[in-house]
């Protein structure tokens, strides 16, 4: 009887252990279940924002490969390069012996499928429509790398920064019309489906292109004059590039009736910081909020 009871107890323990191991998995943004085992020791990142978060989680040693666009933090520049977002060298990645490859929006689906065909463990993440989507992204990366505590701390710090900005803007109406210009040819901006639209809203501005159900859209010159933005924010890679973009507005007589041009309210926003769906978006939010409502940041909180 004692022997049978012991056998039953061991069987129940085995079943419980099996159930636990089966529940230890994370669902990626393709809906694929990724089982958790030992913490990964060799990680390849296929996107700059993923690389930034991995470093923020303290995974410097574990990162063995990044894209040529991964330039933040500075330590990322010293990591072996596996190619770009759309043209990674799959054989090189395989030769690195990764136990985790993290893909993101912008990596071609055929690339992700080929990596899986080659037997590599791929975890796929997607971009969010708003800044709140950063938190499940950080949480998933924390879980998949077994850095849950570090991910929780990173998320808490990010929330504190966002809350500090929100408190500065408490009670301020979102009335100022804002045009976010992507520096380059033509008047490209962000629509309602881009997280940058949410960034403008959180900064208590009103995106003049926010009613358009798209990520990105092209404005006509007459259309921009008609919507008459009171603030223009130019997304550029460098201050020198921004100055050239700003001059397109300030020195073109066709824009002289636009409120932002009349008052000189044309501002710089770092493309490197803002175009990556990662924690530095809190920095971008503060810059935008200060540009739209400088008076709220001059007062003592």
C-alpha cells in the first residue's frame, strides 16, 4: 500500500512538473508559442529597438550579433554585424550558433521563415500603435530572456518618466495644431495609425494629419497651408539636416501664411531616438511636449 501511494505521489509530481514546463512559454506577435528553458546565452537581434532594450536589460555579454543600424547604446557598435533589417546574412547568423534570434517589424516574413527552416529559434515582435504598447514589448523581451526583474524595473522607470511629463501637462487642452514633418523629399507626415500620432497627443498637441487612417501620408503644399499648423516638428538625423529642413519652411514664400512659420515655431526632433519603438520614446515625448507647451516646463512642478 505504501509503495502504491509513493508511486501515485511521484506520478502526480511528474504530471505537475510537466504541466508547469508546458505553461512556461511566451506567445510571440505572430501567435507562435516559444517555450522557455534556460536563459539564452547567444542572442542575435534583427532590429535597433530590440538591441536597445536588450542592452537595457543587461544582456551585453549575451548579444552576439546585431544589424548595421544598431548604434545605441555605444556598445552596440562593437558587436558583430549580421547585415540590415531586410538583408540579414542568414548563414552568418547560423554560424554564430544563437539560442535566440529576435525579429521585429521590418524584417521580411520570408527571412523569418527561412531562419526557422534553418533550425534557429526565432521570436517575432511587432510595433505598437501607441506608447502604451511599449510595456508588453518590454515584458515579452524580459520573459523570453529570463530577465523579468530587469524588464519590470525598466518599465517602472519608463512609466515614471511618462507620468512626470503627464503631470506637467495636466489640465492643458490639446488645442495647438501640430505637423510632424519627415525630413526629405515632399511633405510626409504621420497618420492616426502611427505611434507618433499618440506621441503628439500625449504631448497635448493635435496632429493635423491625425484623422487619416494610415501610418504615413503625403501632404500637398496647399493642404498644409490650409490646415495651418501652429507648430512644425521636423524629424531629422542631425541638427545640420534639421536646419536644411527648417529652411524649406522658413524661406519658402509659399509657407509665409502658416502660423508656425510666422512665429518661427519649427523645431528639431532626433530621428534616431524617435523612429525606434523603444524606451527612448520617453525622451522624444518630453522634447515634443516642451516644444508645444514650453510654459509648462518653465514652472516649478
